[in-house]
């Protein structure tokens, strides 16, 4: 009978780690969160890679749309400033 090692995918201090069950048991239980337990290291690493790619995509989307929101806000305030300046020019005529 083959003894399969359990591989833990954990998150600790904002980082993902793949550890054997034995290594995970050495950690303080309150210092990490288990995402999933796998039968092979390869499967655990594959899932870790997928999660990291998802987080990168989220950051990219936030950066893109957050940047657009900032540009739109600046353009709005710039237009209002120019509109007010134009109004004061019309008042003198």
C-alpha cells in the first residue's frame, strides 16, 4: 500500500504556500488559513498558480478602472473650472 502525502495549500501573511501535512502541523494554527488539501504536490502548485493569476487579474482590473476613475474625475473638475472661468468672461460684456 502506497502512503500518499497530503499537500496543503495555505495562505499565511498574505502569501500562498504549498506544504506537506507534517510541515503544516508544525505551524501555529492561528497563523495561516488552509485553502485546500491535495493528494499531490503538482495539483497543489497548480491551484496556487491559478489563485495568484486571479489576484493579478484583479489588481490589473482595479488599476485600469481605478485609473480611469481618477482621469474622469480630473477631467470633470478641469471642465467645471474652465466653465466657471468662461462664465466670468461673459459677465463683463
